[in-house]
C-alpha cells in the first residue's frame, strides 16, 4: 500500500492531463482495494464474532466501491455529476465506521466504574458544546449561501469527519482505557480524510474540482491507515482494560485527556471554520460578480431585476419610474478612438450619472452603451426632470486621453404601474420610448400607448432597409450646382432616395435616422458611392465632365481605411480623383480634429475634393478652416432664405463669402429658391449656388435632359448660360 501511495502522489505531481488522471486514479483505486483486501483478511482471521472489524471492513469497501465508480465514469470519457451516485456510498462510510468505533469501545470498557462513564459523558458533552460554538458561524454561512444539493453533500463530508474524530477523542477521554499505537493510525487516517474532504468541499462549491488531482491520493492514504488499524484490531493489540488505581489518579488522567481532546477539537474546528469562511467569502464574491458590471463596477441587469422585484411587491413603493439611457453615436467613439477609449467613456459616464442621483435610486449598466435608472416614488414630471438633469450632466465634455469628447444621451421613460407591473414590461416600453427620443431629437420621451405602433413601424422599416441595401432599392438623384459668374453647370450633388416597393419614393428624412441607429450608415455610404461613381463614368463616356459631391457621415469618416477604399473604387472605374467631392459636416471636424486632419489629408492628397456642408450651423471654432485641408464651404439654407428681407442676414452672408475667399476656399450657397436670392448672391460674389430655383434633385436621365435643354436655350439666344434657364417650369 505504501509503494502504491508513493507512486500515486509522484504521478499526480509529475504528470498532467489524461495521463495524470489515469495514473492517479488507477493507483489510487488499487490502493483502496488493497486496503479493502487487508480489512477482509482481518475479518477472515477473526470471523464474524468481531463486529467492529466487520463494520470497519464494510466501511472501507464502501469507499472503495465509490471511488471505483468514479474511476470507471472518468475512464469512459463521461463527466462526473455533482452530486453523483458515488456520494451515497461515500456517506455510508460514516455510520459504518462510527458503529465500528462504538463496538470496539464497548468491547473494552465493560466493567469500568460509573464515575469514569460520567467523566466520558462530561468530556463528550463539553467537546460537543465547544464544537457547536466554534462551528455555528460555519453552519450559518453554509445555510446563507447556495442551497444546492452539491454544496450540501460537499459540506457533509468534513462535518461527518469531525464527528468521527470527536468519537476517537471521547475514547481517549476514558480514564480506564489504555491507548495503543493502532489508534494513532485511525486518528491519522480520519484526519487525512477530513483534510481531503475540506479541500473537496472548497473546490466543489467554487467549481474547481478536477478528477485526478493530488487530492484524490488523500482519500487513498486515509483508507490505507484505517485498514492498518483494522488489521491491528484483529490481532487484538489495541485497547486493554487496566486496573484502576485510586479514584484520584483516574480523575486526574480523565481531566488531562478531556483537556487535550478539547484543544484538538477546537483547533480542528477552527481550521474547518476558516475553510468555511473562505467558502462563504468565495460565494459572496461569486454573487457580487454575478450582479456587478465588470467594467463600470455598477450593478448589472441581474441586479436590476432583483432590486425591481423587491420594490414592486411593496405597495408603498408602487410609484416607480424606469429611465433607459443610450449614448448617442457611441459606436463612432469605438471606431475612431478605439475600444479602450470607449471603455473609459463608459466608466466616466457611470461615475457622472451616479453623482446626480439620489441615494435610493438604482443605477445599472444593461450592456454596451445602455444604462438604466430605477427611480422610487416619482411621477411623470419628476422622472422627466431627472432625465433633463442627467442629459445636462452628460453634455459636459469628457477627458479621454487628452481629447475633450462631447457626448449626448437619449432617455426613454416608463412608469409603474401605468406602463406595466413588472420590470420586463417597463424595460420594453422604456426601450421604445428611448428610440422615440432618439429619432425625434428631443432627448427624452415618456412612453405612451401610441409609441407601440411607432416601434413596430421602426422595427419593420429597419428590416426593410436591410433588404433595400441588398436588393438595390436605393437610388441617387442629382441636383446641379450653378456657377454664378458664368451660368455653367460644373458639378452636381448626389442625394440618396429609397425606391420603396410599397411606399414609393422616400426622402432621406424618412429613413436616415434609422440607418444610423441600425449601424447601416457605412453600408449605405458604400452603395451611394458606387452609384455616384458609376454615373460619373457614364457621363464621362458621353463627354460630360461633371464633379459629383457625395455626403459622407461622421460614422463613415472615422474609418481609417476610407481613403484607400475611395481610391480603389475610383481606380476600378478609371476615374480621376478630382471628379469626386466628399461633403462632410462641422460635427465630425470638431469631434476629433486630429483624426479628421489625418483622414482628410490622405483624401486630399489623393486628389479628392473636400467640402464642408451646412457651414455656419454648428457651434464651433473657425480655426479648423485654417488647419484642415478643405476646398469648399457650403453655406446653409438658413442663411439664404432671410436675405431678401433682412439686411443683417445679407451682411452675414457677404462677410462669410469674403472669409471663404480670403482663405482660398470656394463658396456654395444651398437652398436658393428665389430669383431675388440668386441675384443677390451673384452680386455678393458667391461662387456657386444650388436650389429649387434652378432645379430640384432629379434622376440622372432627367438631369441629362435638363442640361441639354439648358445648352440648347443658351445657343438659341447666343448668350453664356447665365441665370436659371429651364426648359419647362421648375423641376
């Protein structure tokens, strides 16, 4: 048995993987069955007249049978369930071994004085009392933790081991019994068992138990020592009754034994208490990990469900509001600055939101860039006020790796009990309200029944958009840009439309927000670029040299591969880069100027022209006009419309045109809808204009007809193409 045990331990330390499992389990099972054979040889020597030997042998065989079952399951490639059928056999070991101890003790303590029995009872009860006090925190922590059957079985092993050790200590406490060396073997075997079972309990409750580890050798060692005790008992070399001297001497020995046994029990119980405290701490850590968001440290969705369930069942707390917050364009932060910067932003957002909430409010991170706030004892107006306050807090810039990043959030609000009696209903309706707030641009929205229809339409439209991108339902219309000095058409702007199979031709305001929300903007930009470049190639084949301007969203511009992608698309069609113009917004320029400069510089160096769309509508510094590679400014229609009646508006337009020219930039006026505006812009020296006064955005074929008619009219009157010449009314 000793050689096999040494081989098993060496194998558990030196080998790994399946080889270790095979060697350790194989040798361990062999040790166990050799131990069982030793026990049954002892039974064969003494026959059935020694019940203590027979019961101990049965206990060892029970352990051998359980370990063999585990070995067969593992060898067959199966997984061992926790608990398993082997646990039933393992637990049978304890009553059998305890019965063997009681029989052995009874055999050798007959005729002892009643005072010694009283000493034994006092010592046992005292030890039990100490053990109960020491183990009470352990039992409390076990009961307060997981109530699974696997945990209960794992905890049962060390408790039964302590019971057996206490029984041995009770035998030692008898003053009329001489303790032989064989009882040391039993105590050592039981302690090895106890140590193995405590480690097993720790690993099972933390899901770390692995079959074939050095732990398995601990049980084999304990059984081997117990088998040696059984063999010694069979040889009747153990307990022997001795004549008691005086009452005083017996009492003195009994007191010493009780003290030593009590100290032993206290130390063993203290060690077990420490192990179970570690179990409780690990269980608490696992509970915290299950209910805490790893990134922000905030409660997670599971914690929100638990807290909401507790609050919704209390009538006095029935008035609750759930706020769902979604960061606007968070994906652009990840794409432009990287996921690390996105994580830092989420951490700062969580901290800032926490600063603006009451102590009883529950802030959680649901996942991604979504947060939720559970407010107690608030109504519609109070919840809306909190939403406004949180939006204002997040509107302040965040410092991320030396960049002042501006963020915004859309907030959806659902109220209980009006919008649902449980958290699932509130989450769904707050989510609907949040998307309504995002699409409307209002910032926050309180759920109403009418929003259900809107949400259904939104989801259906998103699905149809994916189909539209895959089935070429997107088309491009072109609006000409007129040179105000010569009247010539030098370029056009490409504007996307959706040729919906049932709803007809849809304009961008009907679907662009949904494209952005669904993360389809890059795919749509690629489709529009393909269509626009194909049209440029078609026009050049006809001898028409027109520059086409394509709007590029901020989410597309953050792609560092965009310059190479555009260059490849141009090269595939044999087009010169100067035939393409990309229109960007001030928002992108100000969000990350360094990245904007890098990407725009690469585009500009390739020959692609850069235009700033909706110039003047943002709250930004004009210094970017000096720093960034820009060819053109497009003055927003909000400045053009009031020019006829507002001298200050006209003066602002004039100064903006002068600013552009002083920087060497071309100025284009958008939204020109009257002859007065057209004439005034010409007088002020604006370079180009586009608007309904000249032509609406039209399909390429219709634009070809418009251009032909315009050239024919110019030839007919033998004048340069000055002014808004149209063949038949306004388009």
